C-alpha cells in the first residue's frame, strides 16, 4: 500500500524553536505548504521555486475574408488555436532533513518521604542479656532497651515490662525513660506504672502523671523494692508521648539508689519495651 509522511498543520507562531543543530518539520498554514523552523526560529518553505514559463506555441494559419455584398466590409474570422507549448523544466528539490530522537532527559530528584502513618502493630525491643551495675547511683542507659528516632509532631504509646533485681534490702533500684532531645522538643508525656514481687503488687503511680517539656519520665525517679538475695522483681507500665518539632530517641535508664561497696542492681534478660504510633 502506498505510504506517506503525515505532518502536523500549524501556524508558524505555534511551532516552538528547536534546540541547537535541530529543525522542526510541519505543514505551515501561513504558507499553505510544508515548511521547517530552524534553531534560530526562521521558517523555510519546503517547496522548490516555480519552474520557468514554457515557450509560446506556433502562430495559427492566417484567417481569410469572405466577400460581402457590395458596400459591406469583409468579415474577419480568427484562426484555430495553436497547440500548447512544451512544459517547462521542474524546479530543484528543496532541502531534506533526517530527524533523530533527542537524548532522554535526566531523572528528577525524588520528593521527600512522608511521615509514617499510625500503626496497629507494636514494635517490640527485648533485652537479650543481663546488665549489672555495681556501686553506681547515676542513672545509666540500658544497652538494649531504646527506640529508634520517633516521628515529629506525633503521638506514641509505649508499654514496658522490666525484670530487675538488687542485693540490698533498702529498695535499691531506680529507673526512668530519657529523651535524646532537649527541653522544648517533647510536647507532653504521661502514664502510670506499678511494681510486682512474688507477694505484693505495689502501685507506685496509680493515677498517672503529666510532664510537659521535660527530658525524662517519670519526672521523679521511682525507688523500687529489692532484697538481699537478688530476687527478681517486675516493673510494668505504659505511657503516652507527644513529640514536638524534633523526633526523639527514648532510652530506658536505671541505677542503684544508695552507694556502697558490693551493692549491685541488675536489669534482667527478657525485659522489653514496645511502642506504636497512634497519631
């Protein structure tokens, strides 16, 4: 089947100027002819110039007159039309161009990642080995129980179960959760906890507490019970934290309450924290 090249019909003004070293071919409705626009914005017609006018045909034979009646002038009749002259030579072919696809553009930079949405699943961090402090009353970060950086301007729920022990009868274990961000980066956090032993359940903070713009929770480090036999006790609790303009890392900390040679406190393997984003 015969084929052909289909060109876009457009006015010259609507065709954009191509890049350097390139032309754009189209059907110019201004010129009523195929045309191309070069990289300077100049439009050129793709049709060749008109051919030369053909030579005139030979003159026809002379006419003849008929005698009229006396007094009438002779009647002149035109001779037959001469044959058409030969066709003039065709004009030269206009310029031809080979169009190639341009190089593909570079991929744009990816947009920033959005904040993670709320989740119905908890992320759990479990302590795998005992960690013992000896004669230390300065609150010390646990080597395993901490969160990744939390999202900014978000609300999280954190639950914890701590298995601990000490070798002194005077309640020789204290704890807290520390934020990595300075005061002003935590909008608010509040919660409650209790301690459990084999015989008793002691409510340390049954009504909960609210601490705004602080770097740690609880605001006063609870003093939890121990005994001289290094028996295991449990602290169980939950709190909510509302982050500010910087995402904090939350770390569990503990220490002995009183100093003394040979006095130890231990956070035991199997302790865990777990957290999820709710808003």
